[in-house]
């Protein structure tokens, strides 16, 4: 099995691997810009520090089971930039809402075998749902929430409003991020299987839809491959071949996530801590 995986990986043209890594790195930079833009009012916010947070969060999500790695995002924002956990958690929720809307809409237009009218209706429904959610979060409540848990619900809603205050920019960044990320993985699938790009997209969408569910083990190994192989069955890719290919693609994604996070950790360790004035 190991020898087979090695052969599959070595069969990838080096240019494809380089483009894949560069594409994934570009998605990290886009996410970092989004974080830096959203929290620009915090004095400690810098693009380099935001990039470190995104890389560590990304590695945590890719490795830790049951999506538990998501907790790294609010914790890191609180630790690095003194952003409240409520505000940071609201930012994460809004980010994932944007992710879900964009991926579902792309799936409707790229893969769904349905009538054009239904595609339009589904897309409009997703847009309307997101806009209504954003409008709800920004609405001023007329009820004084002073008792637990309502005052915390209201506080979280206000934090959500701050997160989606830059909504148009966030949507464009999220769209660009997913177009690149999905294209990178589809390119890897297509190259390994020697199939069309759309077949590679099918495997990619299957893997990404599995990734958003909490039912996954360490590093997502198993659920990523099974969902991807199942999604490619209608496109004529055998189950065993789909599983093996998905594992190779998954390992490339994991390698990119973990190596970039390790580099970020090394840079952080080698960077001198800011000096504070000694008391007199």
C-alpha cells in the first residue's frame, strides 16, 4: 500500500505539485488578509501575525478530530491580539457561514444535474438567507437583554454584526479562496486519474463536504477519502481507485497545511519578543 501511494505521488508532474502548493499558500494569504482587514482596529494586528494565526488554525482543523481544531481560531485571536472570545467566535461563525454558502453555490452550478431554473432558485435562496442573517445580526434590539442567557445572546449578535460589517469584501475573498482551493484539488485528481477537470471537481466537492461534518477522525483520514471516492463513482472512477487517489490528494493538502504551520512556528520562535519598558 505504501509503495503504491509513493508511486502515485511520484507520478504527479512536479509542476502540478508546485502549482498546487502555491495555490494553497495563496488561499492562506487570502484568509489572512480577511482577518487583518476585519480586526484592523486592534493595535496588535499585523498581517504577519494574522498569517500565523490562520496557518496554525488551518493545521489544527486539518489534524484534530471532530472539527475540534476550530477552537484554535478564537483562542489564538484572544491570545495574540487581545480580541474577546465572543468577538473571535462570532468571526469564526460568520467565516464558516460564508464558506458554506459559497461552496454550496459553486456545487449547484458546477456539479448539480438539475434544471437551470432550480439552480437559479437555489442560488438566490442561499444569497437571501445569508443577507437576512447579516441583517438580523445588525438589527438593534428593542428589548433590554439583562438576564442570563439572553444578554449573552444579544452580545454575540452584536459581535456577529461587527464580523459582517465588511461583508462585500469578505464574500469576494471567500469566493476567491474557494475557487483556488477547489481548483487545486481538482487539478491533482485530474492529473492522478488522467480524467477531465470536472471529474476532479466531483472528487473535490465530495471531500470538502465531508470535511465540514464533525464525523471525522484524526486528520480526517477516512471520511475525506470515502466521500471523494463516492462522489466520483457516477463519473466512472472505481471505488478502490478513487480511495487511493483521494488519499494522495489529501496527503498533499495535509503536507501543505502542516509544513506552513511549522514554518510559521519556527519564524515565531526565532522572532524576538517585543521589548516592554522597564518600570522606574
